[in-house]
C-alpha cells in the first residue's frame, strides 16, 4: 500500500497521527530534480528555500545519491564502539578547511549546540574554574531542546516550557556595549549566529564580531559560532566566520552538511577539546556511516564543483536584481543577508505569509519569517536563470499591485485563508476511513500484546 500520491489521504494521516506542531501548506512533494520539486499532482516548483537551507546540492545530485545508496548497501549503522571510516574521513575534511582540530558528530543543529554548550562548561569544570554562564543574543535561534531553547533569545520559544535552564544571559544583537556589560567572572562563553536566520536574516556587523573576539581573548571566554544555517558554503565562504576573518573556539554545523541526510557537528580546537573526556558526551546515531558518507559527498562536491563560486555569482545577481526591484517598488523595506541566505522585508502593507502563498501559487517556494520578511535559502547549485525566475515572479506580483495599500488586499484575496484551508482539509477527513479500508488498513491500534513484545 502507498499513500504517496494521494494528497487528501496524506493530509488525513498527518492530521490524525502526527503531532500538530507545524503550519503546513496543502502540498506534498514526491520527487525532486536539481532545484525543482514535484508534488503529488506532478506540478513543478522552483525551490528557493532548499528544505530550510538543507538541500545544498539540490535534489538527485549524482555524487550525493550515489554515496548514500552505496553506503546503505554496505553499512547504515555500526555504533560508536568501533572506528567508523566515513566519520574519520569527514572529521578530517572539516578540520582541513576550517579552524578546527577536532569534531564531534550528532544528528541535528540543536544537538550540535547542546554539545557546544556542554563543552564550554566542562572545559572550565576540568580546569577547576567556576565559569558556566553563556551569553547569547536577543532574537537568536539555537534549537528546540531545553538547553538550546534556554540559549535562544526569543521568549516565544521558551514560555510553554518554563522554567528555563539557568545560566543563559541574552543581550541585544550587534551591540558591543551591552555585551561588555553582560560579561562577568562567571561568563564561560559567548554564543552567536553570524547571520540570525530564523528571526529575519540579520547579519552581524563586522566590527561587532571583531570586538567580540577581542573581548573573548581578553577575558578568557570561549567564542561559539552557531553556523547551523550559515555553514557549508551557504554565505559564499565554506563557513561564514571566514567572511569576518574571526575564528571561533567552537563552531556548530548541521543543515547543509548532509545535503538532506540528518547530521550535526561540533568543531573545536585541540585546547578546548581537552574539556571532554571519554564518557562525558555521546550519541547513538552521531557519526553513523550513512550520514557521514553523505557529509563526505557534500564536502567533496562543494570543493570540486566550484559551488562556492556559484553561490557568490548567483548571490550578487539576486542582490543586484532585488536592489532594482526595491528602487521600483517602495513596499520593499530592506534586502539583507549573505550569499544565498537572503531576507526580503516588506513594509506593513504586505504580509510575509501572503507573499509566500502568492509565490507558492506561482510555483515558487520561499519561507515566511515574522510578519513581513520572506527568506530565501535555495540549493547552492541554483543557476542565475533560475534565480531570475524568482525575481520575475516577485516583480509580477508587485507590478500587479496598483499602490502599496492595495497589495495586502490583492495578496489576501489571491490565497485561501487559514480557515478555508482547514475547512477543505476537514472535508476530506471523512473520506479517509473508507480509503483506509480499501487500502487494507484499519484505524485500530495494535493490541497490548503486540506492544509488550520483549525486544532486548
Ligand atoms: C542557527 C540555528 N541553530 C540551530 C538550529 C536548530 O537546528 P535543528 O533544527 O537541526 O535542531 C537552527 C534551525 O533552524 C538554526 O537555524
């Protein structure tokens, strides 16, 4: 049985059996090629968000797919009792092109940041120094675990889960005076994104990052860059810190590193790595052969296929064209970002959600952040012509609008409201049970007997 090509059934299964923590668009993708995705109806979409900065090589990249298929045929998982060749190779590759001497592998960005937070604390623990506080920025985003939620500088991600893990201090971003004031004898680390992605694509100022580095050196503070979103070529350098000429002591990666296969990594120096001893930290799946084979393929492709040059060229083109659109339409308030991580902010006559849905209806995928910003993070292999397709669509949307005030109305009219989407989703709901029956599935849960099988 397969529900793969039946959108209404997919929606029903999701609604009934998945925890409802995401706001989903009414589409499911079943195939991808290059920078395009295809939905259950065979409709083609230009992917300008790349699985939120994950699918750096696009879809079906020969090197990546072949590495994953070959590795799956050999060994998917071995475990961290044994040496893993793919893990050792990927660690070497990452160290060779970065400041780092040592790598710890895990499965996501949040886990990489957890490892960074733990290492910053354990480093001082083993030195018998009482430093544990970590300073992060307002409006930052570091993940969804309890530790990374506490690190994240946005109350909306913390509130339902309070009390927060103690030991985190938040200060305004790009404000060196606030940072200097927050530093105290208990400060173990400063943890920052170089481009705040989730909260609207806000790059750090060069001078700010240089002053932070100076402060860290002077006060013996560990500098952590969260490059979960900005790493692996995204910003026109292999790692974003290279745009700033400032090296961290710890850097975290995830998203693009596996090109879609889940993997996270924490990179550090030999000195800071002394803060973890065998048994202090670990991960069952972290560093597994499959994920690391994907990571090796991604790193090899980025190095051998001039992908970073492509990021720079296409990025210049997009910024140039967006600059022209901004001059033409005063409803574009700002265009921000680095490389192929770009935020376009509109004035309050246009909602980000409305723009996202309008682009979606034209077969273009972007993400909406906050009320007024859309984010672009396309595959790093995107061509200028494909980027031009997005610019053309945006131009068309803005051109169709006679004046800033009417933009919102037009965009709102063009898209189904949340209520309409909900209603159509629940309308298909009742059809589900019949379809389950014809597929030979039932809605019943397995009996207790089946659940209590002993599997140790
Ligand atoms: C900067 C940054 N850090 C951490 C995370 C968390 O990564 P993950 O969702 O893989 O846990 C994200 C995810 O968007 C991120 O953008």
